[in-house]
C-alpha cells in the first residue's frame, strides 16, 4: 500500500514500528483514533513526535497498571 501510493520513504519506519504497534492494537491497548494518528505521522515523516510517543506509551502503560 505504501509503495504503491508513493510513500517509499516511510516504508522502513512503518514496518519497524508497526510490528510493535499491531500487538497493542490487537490487545485493545491502542484505540482506533490513536492508531490513525500514528499512521498519519508515519506517512508525514513525523513518527518521532514526542507527544505522540507519550500518548502511545500511556495507552500501553494504562493496560499494565
């Protein structure tokens, strides 16, 4: 999907991070909205956004509490 739509620069980051994210999505820790924000950030090359990382970490940590 990413390659066909011209997001070649995003493929490496997406594949690397999506493996970890997909587990937490399947477990119900990460909401659909947060997943959408993450995918959008990856496509824009902003996956290193600290605020987004903190929201993801809080979602994961809340499940473990």
